[in-house]
C-alpha cells in the first residue's frame, strides 16, 4: 500500500539504511502503558521498518495521537502495544451494576471469580504460555487503553476499518514481552532508567538476530530507551502478522476478539520474519 520510503518523512525522522528487504512497510506505536507517563506524548515510542528499502526509523518525540494516525495511514501494517478493548464480562458487569441489576453471578469462588472480569480471553491464553499481560480493567494500563480507543476512533474517522481481532485490516495488538519470550530473549527487567544497561544489552541481542537488517537495526536501537526497543519489536510482529506468522483467534474466539482485542504473538523466530517475502 505504501509508496513512501518512510512513514514519518514529514516529521523529519533520521532514517538508517541496511540491506534492501521485501514486503512493504510496518510501523509500531509503543509506550510505557502501565504508568501514568503514557499520557505524555514524549514517552511514546514509535518505529517504522521499510522492508523494501531496508530502513529502520524511530519517530521523533513527542508524538501526538494525530501524528500516530498519520503514520498508520502511510504503511502496510501497524502494531500497537496497548489493549484494543476491555473484557466483555467486565463491561456487562459494570453496566448491570450501573442499572442496579446486581452483580453477575459467577460460579467460581473469590478471587477466581474475578478472572473473567479482569482479563480478556486473549490475556488468559497468553498468560497460559508464561507471559503476564496486565489487566486492562483493574491495572493502570486501563488509562492507556482509553488512549488506544481514541486512536482507533481517529483511524476509523480517517477511513481505516479497525478489526480488533487483527484478522483483517492493518492494525494488530502486540505485547512485546510475549514476542521477546518467543524469540528466546529477555522479556523482563529492561524497563526504566534503572535498567538502562540491560536495555542496551537486549537491544544488541535483538539487532544481532535481525540477519540482513542487523546493521540498520543496531544503528536505530543504539541509545534507544525501552519504549523505542518495544516499538521495534512490535514493528517486526506487524510484519509477521502480514505473513500469517502470528497467533490468531480460532473460530471459537473470533467474535469475542473483535470486541476485546487479540494479542498477536509471533509463531516463528525473528530471522524467519525478517527473511520472509
């Protein structure tokens, strides 16, 4: 879809060139979604990979919602590190509580009875694989989901249909920690200034696994913070989703995924994603 070499050309990015790739361009939008800092555009990482030109670009910060939407409009696939929806059971419970219809009966005993209210179907399935996505209804990431909902609204106003399941359209939900685990890399203790050394080490390991894109990735990730690193991870998962190389909802989960969102986790290693057409 995109004929632009860089989704953020108008924002004066600093592109880095490596070996030419094939497969269009992807962009990822990430931030420290579990903290109040996520409301600050200066803390939102965004990265574009142009697989034809072999370039990796970090968007200059701060980044507004409108600028992020502009980026999505100019690429083949975008990934966002934020829940695209809330648990259906949570929404039903809150509406029933508002309307004084009681609290929906749940067979399980506390605290297990709250699991379907706290976690989406995709969260529970992802947690079963060892990753630990936060609860969009009971953790601070819920504030980030509000921003994510606004971005979805702006995209739809711009003519981009958003399928929260990620089975169609050009937006997928990604959880960087789950992707890093799948690739055999560290998925914890690289966040924040106190873990800057660990973040640099992880960035080097990540770039080394990028095959023909390694030089461009290493240059782009040099000195980046954890949000920039997460954004690069998500951009690669966006490409994987284009090639059908991510976990997708089965027939029994498609409908609820279109309400709640669905975490796309790569099913292949990083080198396979980058080398895929």
